[in-house]
C-alpha cells in the first residue's frame, strides 16, 4: 500500500496541486472528499502522532519543506511533505487525508539526492521552513 502511494506521488508529481480549498465547482458532496488546505497538511505533519518522522527530519538536518495537497484517481485527497537539506538531498512523505486523520500515519519516505533534478514533476514549491523539532512552519 505504501509503495503504491509512493509510486502514485511520483507519477502524479503533485500535478494539479494548488494551495487552498477547492473552487465551488470542485466541491464534492461528501465532506471526506474536500481538498485539504496546505495549512491542514502542515497541521497533520506537525501533529503529536508524527513525532518519529519529525525526529528523522531533525537528525538529518533538513531546513526547507514543500507542503502540498494532491488528489488520486479514486477521488481521495492527500498531503505531501518534502523536506530538503542545504546540499539538495530530499525526502518526501505522503498519505491520504482520511488515513492521516484516522491514524496520523505517513507512508515511508521517497528520497532523492538533488532537489530540482530527481524530484517529482512539477517541482513542488518550497513553502515552509523546518523548525528545530522537525515541524514545518509555512511561510
């Protein structure tokens, strides 16, 4: 399941993602299928249940992050957090919003060695700073 999510994230490449909530014409009838805001994704990343992933970020000294939303073909929305070190090394976590709200679990990270070269396309915008405890602070 998590491998499938990683493949979906890389294939979709955060395509069609945009900050904020859906437009009126995009709002589905079920509240479970409403696109989360980037702020919601940051809150899910910073939640107490995600301490272990934030420890990984802290230990490896990542400084910048791209917090994004996306949608898969089944209609589920998700959140992605990519963290980037000064030298360009990056890790990307993601999961559907339903799973994150239910269990606060993020999938295993996908990694790369050079941000902007071996990253998902289109390139997610670096829109957050990584705080000392691994939390993402949106700019």
